[in-house]
């Protein structure tokens, strides 16, 4: 066990920014900044519904998940060519590297693009090339997770899987996102069973707005390895015990939860309780261009709002490596880097 040194509250933000971390819950379409949306629209000869970057940003006032998704899908409509997907992923990875993200597992929504006539190869090849390039040029490792849109049918998810299979060496797993309530995990039981047979990693959004029952069925029916969000788990003591015992990771996104009104205020966020209950919770940005911050903003703001300490910081970063789908050798290496970052921080105190 690593003994976490005490660090004063005023130095905590610097520590949070400095420590190496993995990001496991980032929708690449949610990293499209308004400036890039406008630049891509111009490059592709498209006209947007908003007259300016400022007008678009001003529309980012959400009341719940659906109010965000409507504007998020509209933003993604500027992505047409492989180069557009590359540029979007490159911009995210460069930004993440500045936050000392050493590893990212990146969601993408192929159905948002194939529905507009963009071939799935265009999407996957552009994103994958950006991930490959980032290893050498940014020193960050990155892999892709294909998400099925849960407001669409399971047949449509199967059709997407079929299209994606020739590209299977370019993504490591599948997830489930979009409108949660009314679309329980069991709607996708068969397609997840098939993905499991194919050896893909499995994750699903559950317990963001939806009830603890959706977390149970993501685990028991879909057999996912991680739960995305999962903040509603605290409403169910038996579920908390299960998540703790099996060390099922939760990829928590504090600023997203605040902006989508899952909690009335960041100070009401339950991340600290999740950690103190022994759960393998992690901090992530979800859709940073829409929710007002990248991963380090999530760390610093939720720590300031809830009074978490250096011990929580160490646990969250360590959890992010434990919860990743990287090799055991990479995980050991990053855990070692994390301890060194703490040691260096104390020495220079
Ligand atoms: N797609 C992008 N962000 C999402 C979120 N927070 N929940 C569900 N689907 C999403
Ligand atoms: Zn998400």
C-alpha cells in the first residue's frame, strides 16, 4: 500500500493537474469545440443554425440529458470526411495530454454519422489514425470503444456491428449511450452477447438518469466490465455492496452531472461517498466541449466543491489505471509513475 502524504488544500489543485491519469469516459463527438464546429462547417460548405461561435456556446444551457443530446447530435453533423474525424480526435488528444492524461479510451457513435450517409470506414479510420499518431507525437496511448445508440433498435445495433466487423482491429470494445430512461440495457441483450463472443470489451452507460435497476441489468444481462456514470447506485445498498466486492469500475463525470442537472449543485455530487464506500470510481469529462471543462477541470472543481483530499486524488488516479483495458505491464508502469508524481510533489514542497 502506498502511504499518501498529507498535502495542504491550497496545493491540491496543482497536484490534481500534475498527476498522471487515464480518461475512460469521453465521447469524441462531445470534444468538438464550437470553434472547430464552425471551422469544419466552413471547410465542408455547410451552413449552421447559429450565426456565430458565441451564439452556439450560448445555447449550451441544458435541463437534462435529452436537452443536451439534441444539440450534441446537431453539432456532429459537420463531420463528413476522414480528415474531419482525425482533426477532432487529434484536438482532443493534444488537449488531454496537457492534462497529463497518459491513456484514453475514447467512445464514438458511428450511427450518428452513418445515418447521414458517412461510411463507417471514414469514421473509424480517421479516429484510429489520430490515436496511432498520438502515441508517437504526444506520448499518450489511446484506443476506441464503439457505442450503440440506445434510442435506436437492437436490429440497428446489429447492422452497425456487421458494418464495423471488418474494422475490428481498430476498436477494443462496445458501449451503450444516448437517451437512457425508457431504453433499459436488456433491450440490447443479444447484440452484447454477440460482442462478448467476438472478444470485445463491454461497457454501458447506466444509472446516469436511470434507476439502479439499469445498473443491475447492465451487469447481469449485458455482462459489462465497467459502468459509465453509475451515480444512481448509492440509492441501492445491495448494489453498492456488489460493485465494491467485484470492484466494478464506475466512470463518473462530475461536470456533466452538474450541467445535466443530475445533481442540483457540484457540492451535492456523490463522488466522495462512492469512493468512501470502497467503489472503484474514476473521474472523466464525458463531453468536455459542452460541459465547460476537460478532465483536470473535473478534478479541480469537484475537489473544491466537496472537500476531497490527496488520499482521494491518489485513489481516483490509481482507479483509472486499474479500470482501464490496457495491458498489465502498462498499468504497472502508470501506477509507478503516479507514486513518483506524489513523491516529487512532496519533495518540492
Ligand atoms: N452521449 C454523449 N454524452 C452522453 C451522456 N452523458 N449520456 C448518454 N449518452 C451520451
Ligand atoms: Zn457519457
